[in-house]
């Protein structure tokens, strides 16, 4: 597919925020964006702010998320008086698609404008019997993982709930997805730009909409949150949500992991694995996926495989379930300026064989969308004014116990 929109390169900067709420256009400043509401908050808005019954909120959710309608005037089962109230008090403001590209293998990437001069990327990966959407949670990322393209752009701000669920809406509309009927989106993974647990409230609210029958109707296990290892927030996620957990591990030793994932200096592997055990044991039959990006000569040697097997076996023992730990092996996807390289196919197969021979589930993730820079670790988007905001955001996270003092 050829590009359908021009890239966001020279857009005048109107405003910014690090809190997760972007600067709105002046004409829309007084109106509430309904994309920010999950079922519970939308019901309260209808009851308290509009004086309406909660079933009206349900009708509006279906119009937005099932039928992709954003104009209240087109919501024909609402009365004229209610539509007038909604026009005065609310809006359905979807994010702007700046670029739409399709890979030769069917992978599709959208560059989506979040505010003037900032944009994120969202990727759809089709496969036999499933379609997975990779969703971003922040403009950039402050965690500085050394092998990730997103980290090279620094951090600007958190995304609002509207901007997170708006990515799902954009993809659903473009793909013709109809929940419970014509389902093109079967899975959502919070594995795009940013650390989802650093934007906890907005991400959890967006995932609630993804799993709601009035939203996108996805089963809990089909929504996956991936984290670099914010241990306190993993525990909070276990208490407040019910989704699948994936952990960006990438190394079985603390010294190496601290080099690749600086957050490990704050929460070393032992503490991270303790949190994963707590997450997995909160209900019967729960597994955790551990993501392991293979980099030539860095973490792809036999000693790394042996240590990874030991770590995963110990996890299974503590959870008291076979295959409680699942490993996704991800061959490194190069990007401009990186010092890391993808291992050869023989080395990848040898590493996988070592894990398989130990009885572990360890599929190699097939590279998808690399011809449009949509492969794992390649998402970049457009992040402005990163230096000052990254420092400020890291300072706030240190206050929450989220990142190490030095990275």
C-alpha cells in the first residue's frame, strides 16, 4: 500500500503536557472527549453530568467502538434532545492518521498524530486465524533500553486513555473490524512505544474498553501488557486488572540485563521474578511470557541459554505449574545507529534447541513488517523536545520508585 497521508514534519506547536492529556484545540477545550471514558466513567458522565439513564451510555459506546461513528447527529437511536446535550458537552475526537503503510507481508503501520509535533506508531500483524494490534502507551520512552529504537528518541509524555484506545479505533475502522461479528482484531498487545506501567491509570482504563463487550469484546487473555519490569506496578496490575503479562527480560544475568535494560538496576532479576510469581499465582492456570531479544555475541551464547533455562524452571517450580513460563525468542531487528546485530539463523536455532531440549516452550518470533520499520523494537514515531522532558519524567519516576538513579 502506498502512503495515504503526509508525514507530520512541520506542524506548528500549539501546546504540550507530560501528564497524559494533550493540549486540545481552543474550540474543543470545554468539551469532554468520550474516548477517555470506559463503561463505568461514561455511565457516571451520563447520570451526573447529563441527567440521563446509563443505558444511553451503552448505546453511545456501541456507536463509537462497534460502528466507528464519531458524530452524535448520526447516532440515530438517541433522541434529539440528548444529541443536543452531547454536542454541547462532549465530543468523539479520534486521533489523526498521518501515515498509513502496508508491508509486503500484510503488516500494516499507522503513524498517528497525538498533538502538534508528536506522533506515535501502531502496528497490525495479521496471521492465520488471528490479527494482533501492537499499541503504544507513551510518546517515546524514558527507560533507555539500549537495543530499542524508541529509546533513541527520548520521552515526551504519557498518552491519555483517548489516545491509547484511539489507536484501536483507528485500526478497527480501517480493517472493518466488527466485534462479535467480523473480527479482524483478535489480540491487542501493549508493546508499542513506551512503558505501559509508567502510564498505569490511562493504560488500565483503555484495556478495560478493549475487553468490554460494549468496546472491542476481547477476552482477558487476548490483551497483553508488556513491561520492562516496574515491580511495584506489576503488583498493582495484579490487583486492579486481569490481562496477560509479558516481561522484557532479554538477559538471565543482572550485570548484562542492567546494561541492556537500565531499570534492572532498580529492580534486579530476583525481585522481578518474585513479582512475576505473585502475578501468576493470583489465579489458577496463569502463565507469564518472557521476551528475549537475541543479539549477536551479547546474549545468544550457550551459557545464556543454560542460565535462562534455570531461571524459567525455577519460575515453574514456584508457580507449581508446568510451562508457567513461556519464552518468546525475538531476533534483533536492526535500526540506524545501533551497535547491536541480529544473530545468524544457525545461532538462533541452536539457542532455541537448547531451550526446547530442556522442555521449554520457546518459539522464535517471525520478523514481520521490517520493510516498513514496523518490526519489534523498530517503532519510532516522532518525539519532540525529548531532553528536558525525559529528565523531568525520569525524576518523577524515581520518586515513585520506577527507574534507577543512573541509566
